[in-house]
C-alpha cells in the first residue's frame, strides 16, 4: 500500500520530537513541520493537467531553506552535488520503466536506500545530508515526470510512492546520524577514562 511508510515514519518522527527532544524552539519548529507535512500530503495544487503535491512543495522549500541558512554550505558545490543526486534519482526511475526485471525489491526501498547513502557520503553535517536528500528527491521527481510528460496527458508530481521514498530516506539518514552520535559518545567516554589512568602513571 503506497503512502503507508510515509505516515508511519512521520508519526514516529512526531512522537520522537514531541516526547524525546529537549524543549526548545527547534523542537517546536520540527514538530510543526512534521504535522503540516502530514496534513498537506492529501492536498494538490492543480495547473491545467499538472497536479503538484503540497508536501513536495513544502519539502522542497524546507530543503532550500536549510541550504541557504546554513552558512557552512558552499552553495555552488552544494547545488552541483544535489543536481548529481537529482539525475541519479530520475535515472533510476526511468531505467525501471525501461527494464523492470532488474528491480526485484520494492523501488521505494531501493531509491530510499541508494539516494540517502549518496546524501550521507556527499554531505558532511546532518543538516546538509537532509537538505541534499530532500532537494535531490523533489527535483528528481519533477524531472522524472517532465520526461514522462511526453507520453502522459495528466501528470502528478509527488505521488504517494514518492512520499514513501522521501520518508524512508530521511529515516535512514536519521539512523546513520544516531549511530555516528553514539560512536562519538563512546569515544569521548573512553578518552575520559584513559585520562585519569595516564595521570596516575605520570
């Protein structure tokens, strides 16, 4: 069932931010964004024969917002990187139509895993990885349907399958960031334990 992963992951994300994050403006903003994304997922902006999912528009806006407001990002290299991942997404989706035999697993998991791994590898900080993934996926979805527009009369940008891929990839980045944080905490704990030992030996 398309869309089920999006709703499950988004509700889990809302529960995590509401009950497990420290009280702050950041927590409030993230919680509101998650709820708005869920609410807008069934709404579409219609232009002639084109329908655009409101969550896709919101996600694209948030991705650009993160990229522009994070001063550490070099915008030109960042955009070129996101463009590379954009073409990767569109390429995989188009190749699936041309030769679907190669895709044994669900395309949502393939895209979610592959594109998020690219974002993790090419991005340095966690926010940059989220931004790269969200922008690339949204741009790739638009590019994919523009190509298919030559063969279809009515086009929907941001299908329920796309929302699943969006949430699955963000969840993978979240898990990876959690693992990195855990390793950092363990390393710091080991260093703190080693310091008293060295002082005693000295």
